[in-house]
C-alpha cells in the first residue's frame, strides 16, 4: 500500500509544499515513485513522518531532527524512550505554565492583593468570587459587581480565611438542620437563609431579597452551584432555595 503526496498531507495535517521540502533536503524521501514520477509514500515513510512531526512540535530544527532519526545507534525503542522523556518534560513545563496563567487570571479577576501561593493556600479550588461573578452574568449587575471588587481589593489573607471559616461553619450547621428534618419553611431554616444573605451583604455586595431569590434559583439550575451545595449534604441546594424563598416572603410580606 502506498499513498500520494496529497493523501499523506491530508493524513498528517501538513501541506504538500512541506512534504516536497522534506524530500528536497533528504529528510523524508518517499520510498516509491509512480510511472509518471509522482511521489508515493509507504508505511515506513509514514512512520518516519510521524517522528519528524513529533520532534518539530517540540521545537527541534530540521537538521537536528535528521540527525536524531538517522542516528545508526538508535533503534525504534530508543526513539520511543526519547520521545517519552521529551513529552514528559514538555507536559510538566506546560502544566506549570498553565498553572501560572490560571493564578494570574484569577488574581486579576478577584482584585485581591494576595500572591497566587496565598490564594491557593486559602481557597484550594474554590472560587470566593462566585456570587459576584454569577450576579454580573445573570443581571448585568454592574453596581453589585463593582462593589464586590471594591471590597475584595481591601481584603487581607486573614480576611479571606475568616470568610472561608464562616462558610464552613454555616454549611455544617445547615447540614445538621437537614439531618434533623427541619422543614425549609421553618424558622431555623429561614434564619439560616437570612444568615446566608447577610454573609453576601457583608463580604461582597448588597443583596436584597429579590436578588437573593434569583441566586437561590441559580443554585439549583446551575450544575456547578448545585454540586457545591449538595456536596455539603445531598439535597441541600433545593432545601436552601426553598428556605431563601420562604425567608424573602417572610420579610417582604
């Protein structure tokens, strides 16, 4: 089985011109020619092209690629080991680069004066700005979002730790409330819903009851928020939504 230069270009995602160039410099000389003199590539040629493209992807110049592939001391297993080592090093480098970019993005979005190391020490993989960001997306809440950014810019590492501790304490108490079969429209549940609203008001932005109800619906509809609250206790997202609605009705009746 052999393939035309156009077919190989399509397989490999390169241009015909590139394959012609590789042939001209002796890097990839097709093993066959048609009667009309057209290039025909066999399976061995495709294997070599695959290795060429691998090294090119890692940034090797063509002359070094040729030296690597034509090394008489290297067998196929040696090539595979070299490729594995290079890929492992590349993956680790890219992982570190991605983490650095992620840190910079999140720190910039939050507007807080913590180093990335401090941020992740405090929060792990949780996003403390989830209320403000989702509020902006849902309501175009420019005023609320701006206020949350203004407040967040003043917070210290200890402030963020205190906020996180408050959330942990609240979630533990709400899970216990559910374990005791307290109804979502009961006094205890409504009081904790009010505590939830005041937490947002204290740390992020003013959250009136209609906005709080909108957030509550999002906690159930948005799978990310539902997973976050249900991780505290299964069913907590819906229970909290109902408690927030009941609390809003109690205060706005």
